[in-house]
C-alpha cells in the first residue's frame, strides 16, 4: 500500500508578512527578471516607492522628487509631509498599515492597499526609511524586512519629506542590473502626468508643462506625424493623438499616474469612442482597423479607488470612475466625442488629412486581401509548426496562460545553431525558429513583402501577429546569431524587419539579442565562460597557470550541453531599445543610401574593432 502524505497540525505553517512576500514575490511585484525587461521586478520596486511620493504631490504636498540610482542602490527623497514619526516603522513593515485607506485623504491615489513599500522592504537586503516633519526626524533600518536599527527621534533643519533607500536582494533578483533608459522613461511618464512636478534623476531634471502632448512629442519626435497632435484635457480625462506612416497602433494609457502597459477598461473605452466619433463626424461606416491604423495616442484618467487586475497595476479592471460615478467607458466616450468632434470642426485641414489617411488604410487593406489569403495557404502548406518552428509546449497545455510571460522564441540561422538550441532549450517555454540564409532587407518596402517573402510570412504566422500584436505567442523574441560580421548583418536585417512592419513589438520591449560567451577558459577543476576580454583576463588570473582557452567563432561550435547553460536562468539578453530618435531616422541612417556620415561611422568602428582584435590576439582573417 502506498504511503499517504501526512496532514496534521504539524504540517500547518503560518508565515509572517515578510516571509510570505519573500516566498511568493510574484504575487506582489509580478515577475522577478534581471532588469533586461521594463516590467522586471527591480523597476516595480522603484515604482512602488516613487508612487508614494507622487501621491503626496497629487495631494498638493511637494513639487520635487530626487531619485538617485548608483549600481544597485536606489534612493528616493520627496518633499511632501513626511510619514508621521510615530508610525514610520509600521508604515514600511506592517501589512494593512498606511494612510490610503481613507479615500478622503487620498481620493485618487495610485495604490490603496498599503502593500508596495512593505514588499520593497522585504525584498531588499538593506532598506532605510527616514521621515522629516516640522524640525524632527526619525530613521529606521531594515534587512530583508527585519528591523536592524531603530534610531531615536532627533532634531533637524531639513525640509519636510520622506527618504527611502534600498538595495534589491541579489538572492532573489539574480544577476540584475538597472538599465537607465527604462528608468528615464518611467520618470518621464510621471512628469507628463503631473504638471509642475520636477523629478531630478542622477542629476538630470525632468519636468513637463503640457502633459500628454509632451509625451507624444517625445515618443514620435514630432517629425513622423501626418498632422499636429490633437490634445484635450478635462478634470479626470486627458487624451492626445495623431497618425503616422508607421504600421500598427501605438497607445500609452495611464490611471492615476500609473502607466498601464496592458491597458484595461479605459483604453478599450478610448478605442471604441474614437471609432464611434470618427464614423459620426465623416458620416461613413469606416472599418475600425482603417480608422485606427497607424494611430499614436495617449489616454489618462483619474479614478476613485481604482481596481487593477494585479498588484503591479498594469491593467485597469474598474468599470466605474468611482463609487457613485459614471462608467469608465461612458465618461471617456462623452469626453472624446466632444473634444474630437469640436477639434475637427474647427480644424478642417486636419480633418482632411485624417480622412486621407483613413482612405489610404482602406485601399491598402483591400489591396492586401488577395495576397494575405495566398500567404495563409502557403504557410499552412509549409506546416510552420513542424518545419520552421520547434514550438514550446505551453501553447498546448492547460498551464499555457500562467506561463505566457515566460515564453521565448529564439530566431537563429543555420542547422548547427538551430540544432544546439533545440536540444538544450527548456521545451515547456522556449521555442526555436530557424532562418534559411540571410533574410531580405525590407527597408522602405510595403507590408505586402511580408506575405510574399516565405521567411517573413512563416515568421509572422509563428508569432501570430498578422492581425494584432495582442496575439503575440511569445513574450520575448530573441535574435540568436553568431558574433561575427555575417551574424551582425542578419541581426540588423531582422531588427529592420520588426522596426519596419511591427514597431510595437520593439516599443513594448519584446525584442532582444542573445549574448553568448566568446571564450571558454578552463583547467582540470573548473570551467569559466567569458563574454568579453575583461572577463577572460579575470578568469585567467583566477585559474592561474596556463589554462586552456577556446574562442567560440559561432553558435554552431557550442555543444547542446554547453548551450543549456547560456539560455537558462542566467541567460544574458540585451534589449533592443528605441532611444531618442525616430524609427524612420534610424532605418534611413543604417539601411538607407550609403551616406558620407554612415561611411565615416563604419570606418571609425572598423578601426575600433581592429584594435580590439589586436588586443585579444584574434586573427581577423
């Protein structure tokens, strides 16, 4: 007879607040990650602290926030009222303790459950809180949620406010790093949604006076748009929009100053309201995709006691604006209808430009219909899920929804590399798409080429992004090519494909480059893999003597057993980020006609590459 599992009083365990947070961090901050994705846990920790300072500003206390992040240490200092001194320790270490449970004090706060700061405390190996109120100060220090130093109250001449400093616990956030671009975007969003607020981040000041208008100008750089940005702001609703020549739909949505990356009821309401308003204005039943095609828009609302679908607050679930208010959709519909209709009537030239864009989208959609049908048939015949794609299992199991955030598609070239990754991957969540040779340079081409080119057509179907990137089957798309000239060229061609036809994938942080080691340094006792020359030199010094040194010239040279080490928990990914330049300018510079500026860039970097190879003792031939 099989042994039965004991289930007695001894098996019942009660966890205190910090133990539960550390045991189940995903319940409080979403995924952990290593900082290569904008929604990784370390950025959520920063957000949870800054959110409290933002709430103080919204309530009329404090017009500036200082943020400093050096290596792994984060310090946030606001100039609000400061935590009441007698409750400083409770506010950062006792669940269900905070100042946001009375909606009169925090009418439209970012967070109401009082968990955020406690989660940061529990998940940090060092955490310090300091409050200053009316000439008195209180400081407390923690480690992993445990109080380690309770300083007595003291006199001070510092201005009122709260300072929190913390370092995420490396035993939970493995090999993490802060990427400045992600932090800057996070900070910019705060200023766009809080006019008059000044945030100083590592010495650089961020401030906005025109709200979402500034946001869209920053995102689009003002030179990609078909007509000037339309901007309207009310008491609880603010919108901004325009159209560009880019493919897809690009939205930025916010609730009470919180960037809702997954949208929610407010974004759905805006999209529906925009279609309805445009149809009524032009008195024509345009297809919804033609109206929204190439739109770039931002919507922000203020809601009483918002309900989000997770602790990380990335998707609004609230149906109503408040306990006694109208529905979110009806409030947005009323606002959008009046604002957009009034604007188009007053600006006939912009109304004509918008109409031309809608009709252009309509023509392109109809022209594409036949090509799309043929492409679907070709993809079906090619049996994409068997021939080109080694898929992961989550799409075919009950656990698929839960693990969707963990899915990765490796795009690689060559039978050897594809074979190694396929054999070493985690079959539950990792898939492999195999390219055949170098892909087409699609810069300047119309989307029709995606359906006519076999490689692009099959890749598009593997990703399931033909209709919308909302259907994206993999959270991370990883370009895995050799670290040589040919590999770099394939990398560039694939990035051009995504930027040209599916820019939202890049904007939303789904595209990455796989970093694999250049060297293997080993002796009889230990093997060290090195990703650059500095790591190689360190490994040589550590092992001593004359260790064996191997330089990997291509992914196909790495055995499946070794590859498993590089695409597992410690996988190194480099995110493809859109910095302060338009997509059109980026593609024109790198993929357009061979300008003098680009020639000089290539020559200079060839010199740098040659110097590096000489230092590393590499034979470039």
